[in-house]
């Protein structure tokens, strides 16, 4: 079977090589790109998670990458958002360029809901380290989690998370830190994860391998 061509969206924030390398290791032909035409032509699109919501959306809009992502998604091209890549799937987020919460910033709007800051007087924010995935009934039907056990540990690093206004029907996994939040979503060809599968050892590679199989 041919290796699928996966465009890893480069919005000029951070190192994408770990995502490209991990996708390549599990059977894809992955390429980091900031070219909207390459994004549109790919077999699948991955938006990795680095930076702030406001900065990411500013670049995605100005570069034309945002329109390319929406056009590809509308055609049924498989899409995976990782961490910040999950956040920009939604209608709005409150993370500004300085990493603090502020006025709403418009997201891609592929899914309904908001992204808000984790707040705690007891636990340290950002949430950094290993934590558990708790599969929902919807998640047990999701191709990403084939062979992934309930309570599997994955690696997180984030200060913002999907808010309670997300539709429960799209939530595949929940995790608990300062509050219960959706750590995974799935709607048709759209997948998103709050954690970093490329940093999550064998469990993360299994999830990426499942994504490549779905493609």
C-alpha cells in the first residue's frame, strides 16, 4: 500500500521535526509546509501544537493556510490537530500572544465551542507531564484509539483547554487537571488531541499509526 502524503502545517512557531519524524516512522510520507497549495493537495493534514492561539490564527489567516485547511477539511480530507492544533479547530479561544487570557480570538470554526485557560489555586499551570486518557463511548468507536487501553498515559504541556461548551457528541477522551476537559475530539474526518502523541512513547505512536491507517 502506498504511503499517504501528510502535510504538517508550518505556521512558523517551533520545531515540527518530531511530528514529521513520528508520522514517517509509522508509515506516512510526511512533509512540513507553509504552502497552501501543498496543504490542499495532501492526503491528510496535521496541525501540530506550538505557540499561542492568537499568534497561530494570525499567521494561518495571513498566509492562506487557514483557508487551505478549511477547504481540505470540507472535502473530507483527514485532519489531525495536536494541542494548539486542536484549539484552533474551535470557534474561538482566549489565549493572547503573551500567553495570557484576554478577549476572544476567532478560530477556524470547524467545531463548535471555545478554548479557555486552566485555572487553579492549588495545581501548577501550565499542565506539564504524563496524565491519563479516559475514553468516552464515542472514543471507543474512534479509529485513533484502536488498541489503546482505558487510562493510558500520554504527555501534556498546555495552559488552555477545550471548555465545557463543546458538544459531548464529539468528545473521544477526557482528562482531569484543574478541571475535567476534553483531551480528544472526533467528528467525521476531523480529529484532535490535547496531548502530544509524538512525545507519548508507544501509546502516542500507536495513535499516530491509527491515524495513518485511517488516512
